């Protein structure tokens, strides 16, 4: 789905509408010009939900960007010192699971 700047203005920083929008989608993308205006148009709702839009420029391939977003996992640690994360599923081979564990650990360490 696509939303214009006018569509975002209609949400008018209404917390309930912004929260509903954040729940409806797994991730967001916005143009480099629009991304600067998102906090002003929507307030802090998307940021609090951990779904602030990823920037996309006119030169980017949109499908590549979508696939990158699908493959990205965000770790959110609040006031806890332990973390649980899924690194595979039953249909994956042992090598794939090991590779995912290494990727997750390297990401956390960096």
C-alpha cells in the first residue's frame, strides 16, 4: 500500500490511528524527502512501535529494499540482560541454523 503526504496529514498525530497503522504492517518505507516529515506528521507512534520507516531513494530498487526488510531482524533490549530470539525453524538444515546463530551473535557483538 502507498500513502501520500496528505494521507499522513489526515492521521493528524491521532495516537490510536497511528498505532492501528503500525499494527497493520510489519515495516514501512518512505522517500528521503518524506522521511524527514514523518515525526511532524505522525508524532512518535511509529518510533515507539519500533517501525520507523526505512529510507528509500529514487535510485534504489524497491524489490531489493523489500527483500532486505523481510530478511532483517531487529533486536530490542530494554532493561533486561537476557535475550531470546528465533534462529530457525524445523524445515531448515543444521548448517542453516548454525549460520543464523552466527549471524545473530555477530550482529549483537557489533
